[in-house]
């Protein structure tokens, strides 16, 4: 895949995410994809396979009234597409020992995408803050 095709695919994936369109999101994912949420250098959530990701994505939909990822920068290093993001959302539920329903969440972060056979094969994300529920966002 050319870099411009990768950028378009990730933009479309994020657009589907912002619209709470889980089938749209997973349509861009390779069957054997790997998703990792990384916090303070440690993997806090790992999902292997499109089916595991899909189940988690449906659970995450209920956490927010609104959510938006905005791409602020894209770069490439070998097989990695590095996407810097701004994330904002409004919680749809109270989080135990955390923010409450209606609270606004604002974060900065980075996602690293890899591709295989014309699909996203790996997403590794790291966000600027750590709350236990954040690993459920994606």
C-alpha cells in the first residue's frame, strides 16, 4: 500500500469511530489484527483478532455520549504509520473512582498503525492520561 492509501484508511477508520459506527471501524481491520493500549510503557489492554476488537468496541460505545479523535500529525517510520491525536469526549456513564457522566475528557496521544494485505493489522495507542476505564475507549 502507498502511504496516501494508508492515511485515507486511517482517516476513514477514525471517522467511523467518531460516529460510533463499529461495523465501519472493523471493516478496515485485518482478521488477525492486534490492538494494544499502552500506559506508562506497559500494555494495559491487548486484543487479538478482529472479533475480540469488535466485542470491545461495542462495549466502549456505551461509555460516551460524544467522542472525537482529531489527527494532528502523521509520520512514517519503516512499516509504522505514527498518528498524533487529540481526543475529546463526553462521558455517558459514571466511572467508579473517576469522572462522572457528562464530564468532558480531553487527552493527547499517539497511535501506531501497521498494515497487512490492504487492511490495518496493528494499532498500538498511548494516551496522555491514565484512568482504568480509558483502556475501554477503543
